[in-house]
C-alpha cells in the first residue's frame, strides 16, 4: 500500500471515530485497514486524541547542534585538521563520537578535503610591476650596485590536505618549510660572483 493511500484510510478512520464509531471491526470494515492496524490507531486515539506520528523514533543523532558548531569552528581555525584529530578532541571533551561519523557529517555539509591547487608565486600584477620598474631604470648607472637574489629548493612534496567548500583552494605560498635556500650576489665593476646556501 502506498503512503498516500494509507494516509487517506487513516483520515477515514479519524472521521468515523469523531462520528462516534468505536468498534474496531466496524472501523476496519469501513477503512479496509487490517484489524491490528485499526486497533493500534484506536489505542493512539484514546491516549493522545490524534493520529499524528509521535516522532522521536530511531537512534538519536550523535552530532548535536552544539557538537556541529564545535566541529565547524575547529575546521575554520585549522583547515588541515584530520577527522581523527577532531574525534580525539571531542572525546577529550566527553563526547563519544567516531571519526567516521564526523567525516559523514562534514560531507553532508558539502565539505571536501584535498591538496590545494598549485599556483606560481608571482601574480600577474607582480610581473607587470617588475617590468615597469626595469623600464624606469633602464638607463641607470649600475657600476656601483651590488645585485643579489635568492631562491629555495623544496625537499619534499607537500601532502597536507585541507577542508574546503565550493572551489578547491589556491595557496600562493611555499607548501613545505623543509627546503634549501640559495643566495647569490654579483657586482658589475669587479665581476665577482658570491654564492651561499643553507638548509
């Protein structure tokens, strides 16, 4: 029986009940509902006066509104936090919830976790400003100027994933602090080059 058909029969039962019909067999006959179903609903009418579903059935949710708020705050403070760390933090606060439950909760809110997209360190504005500066100083006398530059070689690939909603995040910064720095300097007049490196 479809849900709509069942609800229509319950409406008929309620109509006859309000008309004063109290016989379970009679109500079953006019509504074409099984006798056990009619008997159950008659008990409900006698107790509550309504056929509305009482609600509250099933296992209560582990993640209440307060817990959900705490999870959201933790993710906003540290977008790289793991669901195991979140579960450990909640357990420390006396909330018994598994990391899998937290993962499902975040997924239901539209959260995903992945490595940030890589992007060049220099933006288009940076590049344009550098070209502009070079053109402005094209005819300067550089004989008494010491030129220096530095760079960094990243040793390991970053594997830190981050929580996000919507589009995947972009981070314009080195992803790993473990790297080798190289520094070089040269001067026009002496034609000397200095090189140094540090880990």
